[in-house]
């Protein structure tokens, strides 16, 4: 007799005349058709017989789950919207936003982003936001915020896929209060801010594909292609895809793997076409970026070991929400909450590997190996973005570890719920406290953001439409947070206002050209009427002075010991010292960590 078990049957196994069978719940956890216990992909697909027991515990009703998730996303939005315009000060994200601005004005239709190994999807999304909501300077960051909130929802789906809705809610909560996600992926307007969403969706779909779902495999291929479009480091997911396809080669009709490959290639086709037509410029730029990131860190095995050390430290900080600036690595590694977070993560990873699927281990291992080989930047601001694509998965595994810890500590259902709530609450509150501590450290960022607004005010309010703006190249030496500088930020602001702007190399002495990275410099905004014997006119090179109208605006960097011109708008630039990739280590307590 070979009849299927009744839908309401709770047993994990069923025995027929042909031997043991294993029950396979559908995505809604309703028991349906049996599945053979031994399959080719048993190590990759979720182990269904144990999965039911693994999921047992906190299982709130679906409507209650949605209410909790909605409230969590709303709270996360409030957390991310705070100071979004001024913290951090504009980074080199404005280069990507400038491309989006050219698209919005119809001046360009690019295939790739600033770097040719990243596609232009992000630029078109921001251009669409400019068209819908106007040319506000903060529109790109609001786009990043929206997709960051979507990633929280994707984290819930991933956690529920791994071990039930309780794990999904814990993972989504930890991501919602994660200082790195608040300050980097949901705020800084990089194309890389999209990558966590697509990698999380791909990892969510892969276990479903490993169970034999052809459409999930095709959609996972599309998600992977979009992830690589937003940043090339997402190719680290390819081993996981290969493992799923090779482990169960006959599970799906042939059309599904082919469709998945076609959708993935289509999602990345614009980057491939550009690079094939331009002698693989993206590959050359990627290798150059890897060399630049490795500058000053040695080479060979020493570089690999240094990258591995810094990656593990940053991963521990991201898991625990330790985004605050401290004196050194030991200050983080000896923190009990960091140790607790890492321990719960490892417990969840071991549990997922043995009881659910080996896919999380494969994804994390391949991603870590790739970053160790090609990336030498591990400062939190803004280079935590390189680890953010696997942070949702990592936090879901922390949630899994919390659930397993609760089961080990008590067998009583209410006791498990209390232990789970306490552990998740402690980690969430600690993450919020460290985020608040880090926000207070952004004093220089707030001051520089206010200074940039003050400097741009006369250029936007007083300047006549026929008067161009000349930006001194020396402004490039005045660093802002995370790779930006004053010249880049003002150029972006003026282009948003469609003001005529040009860069000039003003004449200056060697002493005037020297910029002390640890000192507060001044940015002077001055209106120049030509032919009035103004000393400023002699600083403009003759080649660039030709063809200028009778009145121009000049924005230049001035050393602290230089006199301030009368009638000029002057603001003070404060160099970032602590916690940024460009922080000057020689400036007092300057720390890059």
C-alpha cells in the first residue's frame, strides 16, 4: 500500500512497503507529498524530517507575524531617517548620484556606473527618483533607505526559510537595529547599497530550488545577476548556485536551469556588453582597485593574513552592532556582548549546517575567501559595505543560535520564549546603544555638512544665472567622510542646481598649496568682478581666464594663517579624525578602526 499520509499527520517519518519515507512540508508548512529520504542533494536541501522539530517553538500566527514585521520596518525607518542628510557628510557616493543626474537631464544613457565592473541599475533608479521627487540633494540617500527597509523584509523571509518565523523575526530585528546597516547600506547612496537585498533574496530562493522548485531556481538566477550588477563581489554566490545545480541535476526539467542562467546573464548583460566593447575595462579597473586597497599592507601571504584578520574583526563588530569607535581590536574582542554574538552566530551556523542545509556555510565561506583575496579595506565607514551582502544571513544565523540556546537551557515552552526574548532584547538594545554612541561621534560630520550648506547658499541664492562658478582644485585636499572631499560635494550640489561650474588650478605658492590634514582649513566663497584689480583675479590661470564673463564666483581653500577677503563667505572645514577610511592616524588620537 502506497497511500500518502493524511495532511494533519504530525509524525516526521512514514513507513511504506518500500521502506522509510520523509515528509516534505510546503512553504506554508502544510504537510503534503512524501519525499525520498536519500536524495542526491540531501546535504544542500533542507532536511525535512528534522526541520519540523527544528522549527518547533515560537510560531506566532501569520497575521501577527506581519504586524510585528510591519512595526519593525516602521521603527527601522525612523531610526534610519535621523540625520540622513548630514551624517555622514557626502562621501564619494556623489559621483554615482552625478551620473544619475545626467540620466535625469537626458545627457547620458550609460551602461555602467563610475567603475565599469558595476552596472548602471542604481543610477537609473536614482534618476527615476529625481524625476518623481525633484532634484533634492538627499534623494539618493532616501532611495538607499527604501531598499534598506526592503532588505529587512527579505531577512525575515530568509530566517523563516531556515528555521521558522521566530528566527526570521529575530534576524529582521537585529538587522533593523544594526548600526552598520543604519549608517552604511541604508544611508550612503552607493550602488553597493542594493547588493544585500538581492543576495538575501538569492540565498532565500536557493534552498527552495534545492528542494526541487524550478521557478525558485530561475528567480535565484535573476537575483544573482542583479546582485552582481550592483557590485561584482556578489560573484561569490556562484559556488552555492553550482553546488545546488550539480547536486540535483535531474530534479527540475531542463528548462529551469537554462532559464535561470539566461535571466542571470540578462540582468548583467549591460556590464558584459560594455566591457566586451571596451577591452575589459571593468576587469582592469577591478584589478587596479584591488592593488589600491592593498597599498601599504604588504603582499603575498602577509596580505592575505592581514585581510583575514581584519575581515574577522569587522564581521564580529557587525554581528554585535559594535559600530562605536574604540582604541583597538582587543577592545572589541574582549567585549562580552561581542563574544556572545559571535558564539550565537557559530551555534546557529553549526545547527543550520547539521539540521537544515549546508548552503549558509558555503555562501559565507566563498564570500569570505573572495574578500580576503581581493579586498584590503575593512574600516567601518564606509567599507563595511563589502560585508553587508552577507550580514542578513549572518544575523538570521544569530537568531537560529538564540533559538537553539533557548532549547538547550529549558524544555518548557514559556521558558524558551523568555530566554529567546531576553537574548534578542539584550543584543538589540546593545546595538542601539552603540549606534547612539557612534552618532555622537559625528560632530565633525555635522559641522562639515552645515559648512557645505552655508558655502553653497550664496552660489544658489545670490548668484546671477550668467555668472559661472570656479572651484579651486585645492578643495580636493579637504577630506570628508568615507572617501569624499569638499570639491566633489560642492560640484554635486551646483550641478543639482544646474549652475555653470568649472574646476581651476589657482596659482599659489608652495606654502599656500600645502594642506595640513590635521588642521581646520577655511573654504572661501567670493564674487570676483574682473578688471577691478582684485588680487584674486591674478590667481586664475590665463588660459582659463579667457572667455570668462565680467563677474564670476570663486570657491577656494584658504590656510588658517591667510587673511580672509572682505565681503566673502567663509566656512571652516574640520578633517575627519576617528573612525573613517581617510582618518589621519597622525592627528592626535586619529583611528581608522
